[in-house]
């Protein structure tokens, strides 16, 4: 993967209303290529709304979002489809076909790049050697090459989420968005997924923007943290600066037991290879 794949993402006083409800209120930030950005905040703070604006699932009511200088607001038709194909979204529930082999799930991520007879062949499960090689490389990036031929439902939850990440990498995105990607995982598997995302951002140069429930995950794995409260950006800085004062500003108090709930042990690191 090209380390300059991800563009600069600029949010210019982004606002979003749903009727009379204000979900986002004047959010401004500049996200640099290859950054791992965590978005934290209490429920209803606007975290998911911000992700949906970045993917262009919804359009901001006010302000603008620019990727590589391109304003996302006017995108429509083929240009909108092209943007969405360049944005990979990782969800809590993996979005995999459990009965398929791991490799076959990752190959689904190649579909946006196939045209003509190759696309028709892929729709019935026939991929050429080049597409299989690309998918295997993505599995290698997340440390699961040895699992390529297993049925997906034989893997642990954490491994399945890493397969979902490999599927996103096969899509060749310019931006990866995570919507609480570790919320359904135990601490060990959650840490492995977070480490995988961190190393993708640093070694592959892909920007990762992810909402997170646990503050400690943000502290340990993110380069930068955006803290939202009632739709407003109240913290924007390095994860190392996310102390108790910043937590109070974001949440109103320090969540009791947060550090204990995410007591992260030293874990084996997934093997990522340079492409």
C-alpha cells in the first residue's frame, strides 16, 4: 500500500441537525494522512453522526468536509459511489458471511475494483490469481494468513473482526472508519483488533478514524483523540494529553472504573507485513 494513499481530511465548522435536535455543532479539525484518530464522548454526543458525515451516508446541515480538497457535499451519482468505495467502514458486528471461508470473505472486498466479465465471474465466486493474491496479502497484513482456508464461523470474535479489517483493506480504501469496532469483543480480542488498526495506520499509511467506548483504548492506541460533548468538539489533542481534566470536560466526570474495565495486558502482536 502506498503510504500517501490517504488524503488530508478537513472538517470546517461541521453541523448536523435532525429536526430541532442538534447532533453536531461547529466541529472543525484537520486529520493528517496516516493518523489513527479516536472519537470519544458520552452517548448522544454525535460520534456516529460524525462518522456518517465522513462516509457521506448523510450530508452536514452546515459547514463542509473536504477530502484531498474535494468537498463531499455536492457528490452525487458516480462520484458519490466512487467516494463510498474509497471509504471502508468497520462495524461492531463484522458483516461477514459466516459459512464462507476466510479468503472468500476478503475477496468480496475486491468487487468494487472489478469490471466486465471479471465482476460477473466474481459474483459467482470465481476470482483470478491476481485478486486472490491481493486478498491473501490483506490477510497477511492482519496476521491471519494461516486462517485463509478456514470457515469464518470457526474463528473467534476478535479474529472475525480482523478478517473484516482485511476485507476493508482489499477494498483499497483511502480512509478507514470504525464504528465502535471492539464494543462486542472481550478485552484481549479488543486489544488485538486495536493493535491491528494502529499498525495499519502507521505501517500502511492509511488514516483510521474510530469511535470508541473505552477511554483506555483511545489512550493506548490512538495518535490523536477528538472528544465530543453534546455535538461540540471539546477536546482535540494527542492521546497522551487525555488526562482526568480532559475526561471531565468530555464526560462531565471521570467514568468510574474505566481503567479497571480495560486493564490491558501485554498481548501478542499481529504480524503485519510491508507491501
